C-alpha cells in the first residue's frame, strides 16, 4: 500500500515543508515539541549563543520541568527565579545557579550572524548565516526585510540560491518563528538579547570608494551590482570623474570606459569585482 505523507505535523499541526530536491518532509515550526529540545540544544551551542552552563542535560531538565519551552525563556529564567527558587531543586545549589545565570547573561550580546545561525533555519548553517548577516548588516534591517518579504537581494550573495531563499521565506511565514525572534530581540532595542551589527573588516577595499558600473554584465544586473557595492560601504556613481575610485566594465562598455582610460582610473572586469567581494 502506498504510504500517504501527512500534510501537517502530527505533533504541532503546522503545515509541513517538502523540498522538491529532497525526500524528507519537515516541520519547521520553531515551537514544535517534537523538535524543541534539539532546537534548544542547537540554540545554545558553541557556534550559536554559546551558553556554557546549558548543556544537553540541563536543557532536557528545564524542558521537562516546563521552565524553558522556547529560546526566549532562557533569558527570562533569572527574573523568574524569585518564584522558581532553582537553588532549592535537587542537583542545584546557590553557586551552580549563579554560574548558570552568569553564563546566560554573558550571551545576551550576540553578533547578527550567530543570531541567525541559532534560529536553525533549514540550509542556513554557519557559512550561509554569515552571508545573510553580511548582506543585512543590522538586526533592524534583517527584521524589516523578512517582515516585508523583501529578501530577494540575498541572491546577489555568492553562495545563496533560490532554494535557500525559499527556506528563509518559509521560516518567517510561520508566526511562531516570527514571535520567537521578536521576543528575543524585539524591534532592536526592546528584547531580552542585543544583536550587534556586522562590522566590515578594516581592510575592506570598498569602504568609502566611488565605483562606476558600465556595460553589460554576465552574472549580475546593474542594479544588483550597485546594491552589492553599497552593502560593503562603497558609493555607486553614474558618471566617471577624477573622484572615481574604479570602474567595473562589462561587455560593450562605451563612453564611460573611454573616459576612465583617459583619466587613468583603475578598470576591472565583472569577474574581478566578484572576486574582490568574495575576499571581504
Ligand atoms: Zn511540528
């Protein structure tokens, strides 16, 4: 008898996600109980929020006792302790409770890439979360873009394709997921954690440079190229002058290329431009 796949998660009822290229179907509700312990373990892991005092055992303990059901609960634990009195529970003492709170408090400041990684979005591992964070630069910009479903610009990042874009969109179509993000970091200043802006490396070649794009490009539209340069702190200009830092010339570049040659301005190809972006 052919197996009939469920359409909703048997545990939480969320609509299941089936990737065309994959066999598996997945529940992507961040609050799904069947997955929540594993997600919490990922959330506090070394490359995410890195909360030492919350190992696998402790996560399971807090989940079973109902004290941590969702990531934001971790950061509310201390303020609730007057009622909970953790130090009175078996296996805990005054010092171990204090150590736990200290390690949670240390994790309240987190970089945008680690924050995104911690959410556990399918296909968004360490390297992709870095690309996403580099693209959006600040939590506020990231939140605004996912809320407005305006994230297609991510495709300009080498390493992010349609399928990853879709997983990110699907993740934020789930109200529970959005709720968790908002409870964690609020609108930027009113959450239980602070997400730090991504800083550009100091030797970033594009910082404060004026770039002119001319001609037709093979991989990027002109608009995408400009957007990409701006992400890295450059200014895209439409005319060549002595102030132009360099010109990126594609096929059939005409007058602007000639002008750049006359003025002795550095001229690079689209390929060179993409290589430079990759090195940042
Ligand atoms: Zn579920």
